[in-house]
C-alpha cells in the first residue's frame, strides 16, 4: 500500500527510522570486538554504496521521493539485521564450594 502523504512525510519517517538504527549501531559498537569492527566497516561501505546509488538515480531522473524510499529500504534492512538478538554463549565457570568445618 502506497502512502499518500508525500515527500515531507517520507523525509520525516526516514529521520525517525534512521535514529533507531543509529541507536542500535551505537549499542553494537560499544560492545567492541570483532563484531563492532565489522559493523563499522560495513556501515561505511553501505553509506558509500547508498550515496553512489542515489547519485545515479538522480542522474537518471528519479524524484526525491524515490530516492528517499531507497534510503528507507536500506534503513529498514539495517534495523532488521541489527535488531536480531545475537547472544554469545559463554562457558560457565564452576563455583568452588567452600568446605564446611562441621
């Protein structure tokens, strides 16, 4: 179903949705490690590809609304990917039991 609100609504929704993805990314980056490094690299790569795609779309005559929709699709995919719960299973250490004197 297509929105009848138009371009300003699409821009507002892009801003709101992007804010959520930024929060999810920050949480992932704060954890650090290999996954955070991979996320940072992927983020930069995605931004470059998105900018190139938007530029190519503009040169072929795409409207602003079409370009914003393309960005919203990417943001939705990132939100879905980042929102998945990925837990790391850690081995539990056995507690040392105290020996009683009684």
